[in-house]
C-alpha cells in the first residue's frame, strides 16, 4: 500500500513540473526581445527612417565612393619618336636583265659559262660553228681580187683610149663608153669590199660576248643545237644594283609613295639588312591576289643579292620625331572629332578633344590636346562619363626609341 502511494505522488510531481516548463516556454515566445545596441551601428529603425528621407535605398546599404570607382587601364603620355612600318614580301630582281642572243643563225659549238656564274664585260658566252662564216669570207676575198683585176684592166684600157682620142684615132663616144666601163669596174671593187666586210662581221657574230658585268641566269641552249636570232642563249643580270619587287595588298596601296625607305632581308644572310628606297610604283593591280607591284632599288656592291631570292621587307610608311603617341584603343571617334579620357589628380576622369596627326591599328600620333606625363584611359569595363571616379589597375609606360634599341 505504501509503495502505491509513492508511485502516485511521483506521477503527480512529474506532471506539475512538465506543465511549468511548457507554460514558461510559451510566455517567453510571446514576450518582445529587446535588441542590444552596438556602438557605431545604426539600428533598424534608423536605417528605414534614412531610406524614407532619401527617397531611395538606405545610405547604409548604398556602396561608398571606393566601391563606385571604375577599374581602368591607362597609358602614360610621353614624347617619343614614332615610325610606322609595313611588312611585305617579294623577290629580288636584277636592275637590268639582258637576254643574250646570237645575231645570226647557226649551230652552237661552245658554251662558255655555267648557271649563276659571275662574268665581266667582254667574257665569251658562247660560239657558233665558224665553217660557213669562214667560207663567206674566203668567197668575198676572191671576189674582191677579181674585181680589183677587172678594175685595173679597165683603167689601162681607158688610158689607151684617151691617147687614141687625143690623136683623133677614135671618136669621143667610144672614149665615154670606156670611161663608163672603168667606173663600173671601180664600183665592183667597192661592192666586193663591202661584201668582205659583211662576211667578216658575220664571222665575228659567231662569238657571243658579255655586254657588261653581271651574273648568268638559266642556260637556254646546248652545244649542237641550231639556234636562230629569236632563240635565247641565257639571261645576263646586272647585280651591282638590284631591285626587290614587292606585292602590296589593295588596302595598303594608299600608304605607298616614291622615296620611302625600305629595309630588306633574305634567308641566305640572316641578320644582314639591305637598305633602299621605293623608286617605282606600278600603275595597275594584277593577279587574283589583287596586289600592286612596288619596285625598290637596292645597292649590291658585294653581289650578295642574287636574282630570284625571296625577300622580306619593311617599308617606312610614316616617321615622326619627338611627338606624343597613344594607343589607338584609347581614341573615341565622335562628330566633333577624336576624344580621350584623361585621369585627373582626384582619380576622376574628364573627356578631352584632341587633334590626331596619324592613325594606325596599334598607335596614333597626337598633334595637340595632350601633354607629357598625363594618364590616358585605354581600357574600361563600362562606358565612362566626365567626373566619374576610377581606380587605376595598370599603367603602360611608353618606351623611348633609344631604350628599345638597347
């Protein structure tokens, strides 16, 4: 009996304790919780009140000046020398190309050169068979001797007839007839002399000599081959001065002008530069590639450049000294002209109208509107406006020409 009473009493106490716990939790949930104020931090009521007064986003939630700054890349302006060069490719040619041909027909008997031989004025290039030419000389000589004999006989006959005429032995008509025969014999001698000279000249033409110094190109005839006046034996190139033929694409034609400086290189001599100038611009565009041919004269006293070599060249299109140059990316084309954004001392930007003297894909020459040491904006993630704060993340420094050459 006592054991039952103890169990009943314990059950009642447990029920009372559970009720008190549930009641306490319910009261705490319904009661308002007072927020602890932290020094320097606005309360929720203050934030909302500020938003109502400003008519927009609460000031505590709006970004400050540092977070508003636009990240930009800049270029520091300085005076420097500027050169715009156009890279092109072409072929070396002899400044003078002479096709070597015989002046008479004949069979080639001798070839006195090899391809690419350097030869000098007067060197023997080739010879034809001389038998026929010698026969013509021999025939002309015999004909001349015969004409001289006839002329001598006619002169003696004339003397006899003159004496007969003086003593009245013949009439004047007979004397005149003999005089005409003598004159005809004299003309026969002159004709035979001309014929002999012609035969000798033809004999000399069986040898082909170099008309000037140069280098021989490809050989176009062989020993034993019959050639005529139209057949080329070889081509002689004058290589003391050569030219490079360059192909200029259509979009760059307006950049070409006579007298422009050119530096050329060839694979045969790495590191060696050959300088010249543009001395001829062809007046037409040729080929499927739509290129204009430009001829550049280059001195070649050491005969290093040979016709047919592949050449790479840099044409100086424009050159300026001590000017301000900025990246073309920084230019903004507008109706009133070109503008750039310049970074002020307070890290804000302002637009400025400038005068551009020369524009290329990478850099542009500025004639007025910028000063040495100023920072020009070259790249931004968004459009800039006057007075907008910026944060400089990179500055490109111009490199002076003398530093580049070191």
